[in-house]
C-alpha cells in the first residue's frame, strides 16, 4: 500500500496535506514535535517540503494513526529506525560476497586484457 509521490523537488503545505491526509495545522504541529522534520522555507516564508519530508510524514502518520503510537513513542521508533539504517550501512560485506566480487573483477580484467591485446 505504498503511496506513489509525484516526481517533484518541492511540495507546498497544501499538497502535502492532501497527500498525507491531515490538515496543514497537523503538519505544522508535527514539525514542533519531531526534530527530524525540517521543511525549507521559501523567501515568501511558505514551507517547502522535499520528497523525503513527505515520506517521513507518511511514516509519522502510520505510526500515530495505524500503529497507535504516542508522539513520544513515534519519536523513539523513528530514532530506532534511523539507527538501524546507519548500522546496516556499517556492516561489512561477508567474505563470500568479497570473493564473488573479486572473481567477477578478475574475469572483467581478463576480458579487458584480451580486448587490448
């Protein structure tokens, strides 16, 4: 049930309100409660949300409305999720993956050598 977002760089608060399915005042309130949510401001001082902001808002809504988390619980869950993402990026490739990558690299280099010869 993943929602497909329009291919845009920035979204205005009214657009985000429609996509997320909450009133603009709810979005402004969530900004005060979730420090990870920081939309840009246009020179006219209107909020400009990036695609990542909208995805985050959809996740916040899911946690609060579908999963029944409190604001504090949703904050903690988002922090845990972010930490898990960072930890996964730090994980080294297994030895088997290294070997597979080296074997493929060796074959590619041999192919290049034959082409050059």
